[in-house]
């Protein structure tokens, strides 16, 4: 089985851009819409709020600029087939 992974470090401006992209508020995502349905979301699209809650109380390097990692993981279609995939099929 082959899986492709892409990772990029983001600063807070990059996190805001990803949030806008996920909410389909940016120029690129508006062009890429192929149907008028809401995106499938596991959790929330309020990325900054989730980030702030996640790091609350954590010690961080004050000099760190890119504190967020954005991953895109592409699984082969056969991994996402069958009843056992649950939340990945939009049945949340």
C-alpha cells in the first residue's frame, strides 16, 4: 500500500489562510467548488480557536514563528472502502 503525505509548517497568518480555505472563503477554494454542499468536517473549521485551546498552558519557544504543521495525507481508495471506515465517509 502506498500513501502520500505532504507537510508544511505554518505561522499564524498561514493558519488563518488555511481556515479561510477550509471554510471556502478564499479565492482558490471558491474556484474549485464542484457542488454546492458543505465540506465534511471532523471537529470544527475554527482552526485558530482549536489551536488556542490545544496549546493552552503549554510552554513554547518565544522565538518560534511557525508553530503549526499542516498535513495532507492521501490514502488509496481501497483503504476507505467498507463499513469500518465510519467517520471518513461523512456519517458523523
